[in-house]
């Protein structure tokens, strides 16, 4: 339960923002933010904003980044004030510290929301630092920089075109970095660099990573919507390798390409024969069958390829492949009836009489009844348009205004996306909150108060028990054997007996302890005699803390629940703090009173 905010403390902290020591200023900002977080954080008004701006040069790089992150909350009043602030901030765009440059850029973009020319100018100036981040040796920093580049390209599509080689792959790039670089290269393609970019993507089409190779092929397909001839030649050459995953990806790319670019249909039809021998994946089969059904009249051996597939339909497990095969056979029958009549008849007979999948059987019945209405009616229903070039225009993304994403700049939102980041932050906030029912019990265990320390104080997700006594860390894993060995060897032991109203469900016990970064290794079922539970956690300094909960058997049943805690290192105060929090959780679970 949160303590009431002391107004005198808050006022004192606000007054200390004018302290001559710049470190005090930054610490006051952090303290106010933590104290007022449930009220939306500290308020930045005009006097505070201008005071912080005037003190910026006195701060170190970390302090400047911190102050800039607070200043984004301030809304300037009037054009004159906006440009006064921008003039003060201008020098920080030249900082040698990337964190300061990025934080300044974000503030620039937000303040200049009504001045698109200013926004474009600042993005021009920050291009160098962004490119530096994209070529960093640290792959995580590189990935974050690439995500920000993609964000900028949403508003300024050609912003990095002259520097496209900065996004070429290096030997040490992990796949997740290469995926981002591929997306950026596709966005930067123009008449001058298309050949170089295609050559770069082509090198990844034969990568040992199947997924990376397929993504590279699909990205060549994206470029083919504009530079179809060059790309179709590359894709056709890849078919000669006769590798299943490559052929499957190329066929899927061809399917999408002919729908958007009808001028590619003759070249694709010429390349398809022989692909059926290499394609084994369900997605690849469906794409190939669609192409054969839609454009089969342009390929002499299409009826024979589909006939082989019909012969093997009994061994086909994918309903999607069967549905696509039905449609393709009907389409081809309507354009080449003499060659397909017998094959279509056998397929419909099998589908209606033997097929167990109801969706496939119903599709077969539908086509059978449709054909009874005559060829013209069947053509009207089944044989739609072969391509739709307009879809490419609809699917292409329009440029966004900078203010749409400016608030997300210099955060992890470009990495996760807004929706996912909101879920992650909500889950993290919930995991760092002590249940209201536990707060009184924790406070009554002694003078030491259990609280959750903010990320700036104790590290992300660290539970602190008492001021400077102990901090439990998350994500600890201990095997049952290691638990047993540590328990038998531990020299430090403490115990207490607490009232107990009844054993809860195992998942309830696990959830209660998990909130304090304590892991439950074993819990008895309700009603078991004796009822036991074993819990452990690790202190930030490395100490392992273990607990045993025991109810029932001999004299222990009359005393209540016996809580025993052990520690693998010396430290009486730490063990007492651990016993206090375990006791608090137990009291809440058992409904007893401290």
C-alpha cells in the first residue's frame, strides 16, 4: 500500500531544483518522479522548464539526458518561446554522447510539431549519429538504431538513400539485425542503387539459415514490383539450385508478383515447369497449384503436373493444399476441358465420397453442383481476374507526419511496437507492486519495511527488503537436487510458527511468493498430511535463501504452520529480513494475523 505523499517533502524537493549543485538537481527530479508517479509524475511548468534549460550546460551527459527526458512534458506557448528553446538546445545536437543527441532530437521534434521544415532539418542533422548506431559493434545497439531508421523512413522515404551501403550485411551480424537491414534496403531502392542492393540480397538467398534465405527471396519479390525484369531473372536463377526451401520461397514470391505485376506472367510461366519436383512445404505447394490453375493455359504440361498431384491426394495431409487443388483443376478444366475432364472427375469423386475433412468435401460438392449449371456459369464464379495491379498502390504505405511517431523516438517502442510495449510496461508495473493485503503484514514484522525499489534505485525488477539489508533478484533457477544439498549444508537457520487457516491451492502459493521474486520448488496438495512447501530466492550479492513451510504431523499440527529459513552464507540481518517477508506471505495466504 502506498504511503500518503508528504506535501512538505514534495515542496522541499521542488525548491531544491534551484540548488547550485547540478547532481542535486538531477536527483531531485528522480525523487519527485518516484514520489509522484501515481499522480502522473512531476509537473514541468514554464519556470521549471526554463530553469532546467539554463542549467543544462552544467550537467554531465547522463544528467543532460535525464533533464531532456523531463522537458518533453513541457508544452511551449507560442512560436517565439518554441524557437527560444530550440536555440538553447541547438548546441546539444552536436554532443559527442549519443544519448544526449537522441534525447535532444526527440525534444526538437515535439516542440517543432507545427514546423515540418524544422523537423526535417533536425532529422538531417541526426542522420550521422543514427548511422553510427547502425554500424555499432554491439548488435543490440545496432538493432535499436535500425529500428529508429525505419521509423524515420516512414516520414522521409529517401532520407538515407545516399548511405545505403551502411546497411549492407557484415559477417558478424545476427539474423535479427539482417532482417532489419533487408527491410531498410528495400525501402531505399532507386534507379542508381537497385543493382547493388539486389546483389546484396542475393548473397543471403543461399544462406545456411533457411529462414533468412526465404526472407531475402521475399524481399527481392518486394523490389520486383518496381524493377520486375531484374528481379525475375534473379529469382529464376535461384530455381536452378533445386533446393526445397529456396524453390518454395521463389514460387510464393512468383504468386504474389504475378497478381500485382501482370507483365511478369510470361516469364514466370516459363520458369515454373520442374518446380513441382522440389516443392514440399504446404505453403509452397499451395502457391504452385494456384499459379498452375490461374495461368495453366500458358504452360503445355500443366494438366500432367496437376494429374500427378491428384494421384497423390490420398496421402496429402494439408486441407489447404486439397482446397487449392480443387480450385485449380476446375479452372484448368474450363480452359482445357479435353485434357482435364478425367482427372477432375476422379478428384471430385474422391473428394465427395472418401474425403474426411468436411471443408474439402463441401468444396468438392460445391464445384460439382456448379459445373452442373453449365460452363459459362462456372467461369463466371471461378475464373476471376488474373491480376490486380491497383492492389500494389493500395498496399503501399503513405508517408506519415513526423509528429505521429515523435513521442516514440528514443524509446524502445520502435523495437516492440506501441501495443506490445504497453502490455510489457503494464506487466512490469504489476510485478513490481506489493499486493495491498500484504502491506500491513510486512510492516508489522519488525522495524524493517518491505518495499519495491524503482528501476533507478535498485535495478529493474529488484525487490528490496529493508533499507540496505537485502535485494532479491528475479529469474533465479535452482534444481531440486541443488535445493536439497544446500538445505542440508546450510549453517544459518531461523524459524517461527504462525497461525494457519488451511492449505491453499499450489498455484496460489506460487503466485504469492512470485511477487517477491521467490520461486516455489514444491508444494503439497490441499489436505495432504503433512502439508509442505519449499521456497527459494537469491540475494543480489549472491546469497541463496531457502524456506520450508510445514503443517501437520506430531506436535507441529497443534502449533500451526512452521516456517524455517536457511542461508548458504553468513548474515544474520539478511536471514531475519528473509524470514519476515516469508512470514508475511504466509500470514496473507493462511488468513492469520501478524
